[in-house]
């Protein structure tokens, strides 16, 4: 899976979490806090973590190949 | 931070995150990568911080506490037309901020008072939806009402220090200050919410803000 797809997935997850957070701030009720902490924040954090992970695991196509990797490929 | 700003911040973050999700080829340009970083990392983190602050602040409001059905009677008890009811006298005479009346008296003024109150609140939500909800008259405090909560405001005030009732014995005030004599359960200020009295009670009507002005 390329980084483009990963970024888009992360975008949707973050957006879903933020939507829940937005909705949880409209009513003044204890359950709204539970929705914020229990659903909105975790979904958003998974999206953020997915984005960070996709950045860290991404190898640029023009990046130099290390001798060890080259030896493994041959 | 006002709620309108928090909502606007989350809305902007949401729109940008959706934009990143819907837009193809965003990561091919430098600007696109920077936008993705702002939309998927910086703004969400700031939004969560704002949302948390907002929720924690709202959880201290009287309206929030009374939003649970079982607390309605306690809310009504703030309107007893009788100054012998301690919460009503405090609420009606602005000795506690009306918007934060419950929280002002029911959180311990110690380092982790607010945090403990939040955990107790989570337990209340659990009981409300998964446990046996007690009748309002059967609801009791977890532990005796601490003198520190009263002293937080009253300590040092002239009326508190000089009123005859606090000098019935020579060491009475010292015992109160040292929490050796309870303010509420020693027979002095023991008429609290008393929700059992609601059906026969006379109520004070809170004037509307416009009328007060």
C-alpha cells in the first residue's frame, strides 16, 4: 500500500474522530463526555498514529539503497 | 477558551482532515505534505486539548450535575425558601457561584480534589446506566462532609470567627478548624439537602437576569 492511500485513510480516521468530538460538545450531559473520551479521542488518535506510522515506514523511491539491502536483493 | 472558539477549531480541523482524505495526490507536493502534517497532527492535537478543557469546565456546572434525573431533587432543594437549609442559603445568597453550585461544595479543596471528583463522577455515570440507581433520599456522601470545604471560604471571615454559635465552648472554634468537630454532623449545620422535605416545602423563585437588572 502506498503512502498516498495511507494518508487518505488517516485523514478519514482523524475526521471521524473530530466529528464525534464536535458532536459531543453540543449537548451538556455526562454521556457527551463519555462519547468524547471513549470514542472521539481514541478514533482520532488512531488516525494520527496511523499517519505518523505511515511517514516513518515510508521509503522514498529515490532513496539510496544500502549495500546490505542490495546484497539481499541479489 | 469560549465554546464557540473550540467548536470552530474542531470544525476547521475536521474540514482539513476530510480534505486530506478526499484529495488524491496530495503528498506529491511539498505544500501538500505540510498541509497533511498540519491537518493530521498539529490541529487534531490542539483540538483534543481544547475539547478536554471544555468538557472539564462544563462538568463543573450546576446544569451538568442536574442533567441526571436522580439529581433533580437536589437541584430543587437549592430553592427551599428557608435559610436553615445550608445549600439553599448558600445558593440563594451567592455564597457559592450559582453556575457552579454543586461543584463548589462537592469537590475537596486539596491537590487532587478536582481529579477525585471527576473519577467519582465517572462512577456515578456507571451506576446510572449499569447499576442500581438509589432513590434521591437514599443517596449519601462517600465520606463525611469535610470541614476544609467550609473553611476554604469561611475561615478568617469576621462572622465565622465572631458569631456566638461558634463560641459555645472555649475550644469550639479550634476543634472546628482542626476538623475534630464537624460543621455538618455535630448538630449545628445539619439541615442539608433534605430531599425528603420537598413535598411540603415552600420554594424561592430565582429572579430572571433581566429582572435583576
